[in-house]
């Protein structure tokens, strides 16, 4: 495992995002740094319901996320329709 993990930000909170985060973290290359949601409370609920650390930053403005110098990698989760 790497000691210098990349800080991962995710844009979106759809059903696939926790699976992506889990795979990224298990790879040993990434740590979850931040979540971008249209509403802060939705992002906080997503963070809590998936058991992510309370120190994971939640944004509701994409400009704040892209200006966060600690973010190394961004995963953009487009809306999906479960069939």
C-alpha cells in the first residue's frame, strides 16, 4: 500500500458512488477527501449513511471543490437509472 494516497473527491451521490469509492480506497492509492452534492444536507446524509469519516468535506458548489488545493483526483458520477 502507498503511504502517500491521493485525495479523491466525488461529484454526485447516486447508487454507484459508494461502490466506486470502496474500490478506489481498497486499491490503496486513494483516500476519500470530499463529496459534492447539490445540497449540503444531501451530501452530509450520504456521508453518514455510507459510514464515511465525518472529516470528509461536503461541498454544494463545484467552484469550492475545484479550488480545494488538497483535491488530487475527481470522479464525476453521472446520473444513472437503475433498471
